[in-house]
C-alpha cells in the first residue's frame, strides 16, 4: 500500500486524502495546526511548520510520493528534497506561481495573454506604472496574496495615496480588466496525456470565490480555446500533476489572471458533478495510475460556505435534499470570510439556483 504525503492539511488536503483512501492509498499530512481539517482523514499527521526543514523531510521520509496543497512552501526547503524523494510535480510550478510578477511573465513567455502589468517597488515606480498602464488599475503584492488580500483597485489620485502602505513589500500594477466573467480550468497531466475538467463561470465576492456555474454559459469557441491554450501552456512549461488557471474573459478575449499547482476551489464541483474529480485524478497521477478523462454529469452549481453561511449550510445538510451535497470541513473556529465548506447542487442551472437557493445565504 502506497503512502501519499501532503504538505498542508487544509480542506484541499482533506479532499485529496478522501480520494486517495478510495483508491487504497494511505496518507500523511504536514500542518502546524493540531486540528487541521485533513488530520481527521489522514492516517498520520505531522504537526509541524512548512518552513521547518526537518518537518518537511520527515513527511517525505514517511511517504512514497509527496504533493502540496499549500503554495508557499519555501524553495530552499523543497528544492533539495526534490532530488532525494519522489515529489513528481517538482518545485518549478510552485516557484513560477509564488510571485505574481514571475507568474505573469512566465504565462506571457509561454503564449498566454495577460493584463498589462509592471513591477512597482516605491511611489516613483507606482507613478511611472500608472502613467504607462492608466487607471483604473489593480495594485497587488507580488507574494503571499490570496483571496483578494494584499490588493487595491486604483481609480483616482486619492486611491493612489491610500494604497501606498501596500508598497512596504514589492508589488505589481495590473491593468484593470472590465471582464464579462471569470472562468477557470483545472488540468491533470502525466507524461502521456492531459485531462481537463469542464470549465465553469466563477463569481467572486470581496475577492473570494463565491459561486461556480458549470458549464460556463458562454460561447463554446471561447471555452475550447481556453482549454487548448491552457493545455499547450502546461505542456510548454513542462508541468506534471495538477494545475488550475484562472482567467478573465472579455468579448472573445481571454486573459490569464493566476495559476495554482494544486486542487482548486473552483474544481470542488467535480466531486459530484463530474464522472471523476480533481482530487481523484491528482491521486491517480501520484500513484502512477492512468488518468481518466472527466465528463460533466449534469449542469452543476458550487456555492462556497464562508463563516457567515455556516448555519444555513448546516440546516441544508440536516434537510438532505436530493442532489444537494453539503461538505463541511470541520474547522474548529468559524469566522466570517473563512472557508468552512461548500455545497454542490447537481442538475441545477444558474437561474434555478438564483430562484430557489440564493436567498438562503448572506447577501
Ligand atoms: P486575484 O487574487 O489576483 O485572483 O484577485 C482576486 C479577484 O480580484 C479576481 O478574481 C478578480 O475578481 C479581481 N481582480 C484581480 N485582478 C484584476 C484585474 N486586473 N482586473 C479586474 N479584476 C481583477
């Protein structure tokens, strides 16, 4: 029986472990929190920090193959371990995605269109970037930003002054894309093939994913191009394992926003809404099993459950309506804006969700 080691013990680790178990594998996760969500499902849990070389190596020693569900594992720890242990996704996709400037430069170099961007380190370079890119624009910290943290939309001169505190760390200024909608694709690749999950339309609130509607109700040609270009990008970069890419879509144009070499929140719908799911295909890849091409079972809606919606989700779980799948991650502390779970509605379209379900959640 093989053991999969997972760096990180959050909900992504939990769902990787669930699928690994169904495939007959053991799992061990590394996470600093004694009550990390994945610890409830993994066979073993190493309580340790991601920046503790001894803890990461201990995870590798106890595993046949290692993956990550957390993006900010320091390179100086992981790179030497990649030579010693089986970490088949390697460090490269993490490295390429950890810094927004490097990430967008890499996307461009490998053929994807991005919003215009410029590096910004101080007020002078911010002003130069604004002169080049124009307003509105989005100022983001280059590293450690997630779910809309560490970013500000600049529309006016006053916004510029207000955003100066962000410049305590290196930043990037991006063209503001007045997109028609956001979309993302999740792919899993081995040496032979790439499988891609059906593309959904994503709705964010306060920078955090709120809803996914699958399939994205848009021009099939745009979706086919997004898939083609994403797969070409993944091959061109030489990435293996799992990769999610988020895009802005405007007219017929698609703009790369960001990528993540781990299962993605927008792919949670695949657990019940597709014939195979992102966690399972990642586990199959890690275990050296052939990948399976996913198909959508039916139109599906995924609603993220943040702290403020936990009680509503618990009520829905108790009522257990058919084709409605409530996932609660078992986090001990509930806070507004913290991801506590998600609900997947299989056989449901966006208008049906808006008419029958949207009002049950906090606006
Ligand atoms: P990010 O952390 O880069 O994914 O940004 C979080 C959210 O902010 C995105 O999902 C968009 O809704 C919005 N956003 C970020 N960058 C831009 C941009 N350049 N133009 C328009 N909206 C953006």
